[in-house]
């Protein structure tokens, strides 16, 4: 969601405008999938007026947003909320010690040619 907006424009938007943008994007996804509000309400278990309000002005609870995302098969957008794993400075140092710095050559035996 909100793929059309870059972070800078999102930062300049009010909270209400961002919520409305989420509703607009949910509507766009629904229309791209050629699903009516009535069909989405049946799939999600929500009332059609709830979906209409959600799309019009973003008026929705978080549980209803999840229900709509699930019905639209778009739960993957929730991955954006996952924080990247933190690596402590000590772990970084330990991992650097394990990195190879040089390639080793094949050991020659007495019968091997020098090349």
C-alpha cells in the first residue's frame, strides 16, 4: 500500500490524510482484483457499509483492515512493519573474524610438478 507516495510526501501528510490514503489504496487493490464491495464484504465477513467507509475515508479498526487485507490476499504488506534484525557490534566483530582473507593454495606433495 501507499506505493505511489514516497517517504517525504508521507511525512508532510497529516495522520488523517495518511489514513484516507490507506483506504484509497485498499479500494484500488479491490478494483484491480475486480471485486465488488458486496463480494469483499462476504469474503471478509464485514458489512458492506464498513468497507465503504474504510475506502472513503479510512475509517476502520485495525482488525477490519487485517480482514480486508486477508480477503484481498494482500497480507504481505504487513511485512513492512517488521523491524530488521539488530546485530550487536560484538556479533559483527565475531563474524568478521570468521571471514576468509586469503585464498589458500593446494599443497604440493613431493611428486607434484611445481606449477
